[in-house]
C-alpha cells in the first residue's frame, strides 16, 4: 500500500528565529525526513531547511516553485500538479512549505491541495504558528465569530470603501474582521483607518509576530489618531472588532458558570 502523502509544513513567522523554538519537534522530524518539496521561493526554502538541520546536502532537496504567479497560470499549475502526483505515485511524500506560518492560509497552494485530494492521496497538515490566529487571540475581540478578508484593495478610494464595509459588518453582528497588508502599505492603511472609521471603532494592530520586534496594540480609532506609533514595513495583521461586545460576552460566560456551579 502506498503511504505517500502531501505534508503541509508550517515555518516560523520570523525567518531568523530558532526552528526548535517555533515548531514542535515532530514537525521538524517530518521535514528532515522529506526530500521532495513544493515551495514559494527556492532560495529562502533552502535557507530554512539549513536552519532546520536538514540532514543531506541542500542541492539534493528536490523543489518545485508554487507562488502567486504559478497559481494564476493554468499551464504552470497543471505541470506542477502532475509532477507532484508523479512523486506521490512513486511513493515519495511531498512537503508543501510556507514562507511564513501555515501553508495555504493567505498563501498560494489550495489548488495543489485540492488536486491531491482528487487523486486520492492523503493530505496531512502539521501544527505550527499562524499570525492570523495569534493576532486574534491577543486582540480582545470576538473569537467565536470572525472573518478573514485577506488583502484589501491597494487604491486609496477602494481601500477606504472596503474599510467602511468591514466596519458595517462588525456593527451588524459583532464579528471580528481580520485582514493583512503588503508591508510597504502598512502606514497607508493606518492613515486610511484614521480617515474613514468612526472614532469609537476599535482596531487591533499586531506586527512582527513571533519576533523580538513583536508589538500588539488594541485601541479605538480616536486613540489611534493620537498615537505616533506606526507598524512600518513589518508583517502586520489588522483586526476590527468591539471591546464592549467582548466584555459583555465575558460577563455572560461568568453568569452562566455561576448558575451551573
């Protein structure tokens, strides 16, 4: 029986961090046992393998590149999918390696995963860090009802229309709205939020998660307008939510526990 599988391999959020401190031991062992990989960038993937003490000479790592351009090209994606299926049929497990965090979460790769499912091979996700979930955990916002919006539009007018729409969604049902931005546009995002969101709307800005530069701040827009701090070009997660609703849910949970204690 063929036991090969597509292994979804997370990486540290900070490329300079110690892999042993960022990932569980079994995940590192799984990575070290693989020789076939699908990666976003071959150079940085080899650097990560080296940091993870991959036990063979790095040129022996077989790598296919699946990035945002591959995902948009039917011909390129089909070629890579066929090669991955060939590896799996030959009995080789294949690692899908993220650049940071979890594969296929705000990352390319879902079409490859779907193709592996369709071909009948197992897909095995491994445990690792997610900047999106870490930011939500630390935000103080609703962790039971949330929505990830990915990247907002780059143009100012469209971005600010998207921010107003996100604010309305939170007002409707209290969900937390999560999004990310290309790092060089972080400060423009901060400026847009200050311009168009209501003064009592709350936003968490979580930057450089998993690194020594990590900073997580939750403030009202009125407070953000008075703040001199900006995330700069560090990887950043933005969350719009409601601290008041979070406080009410906390009180409801406490009342429920008292009734049943």
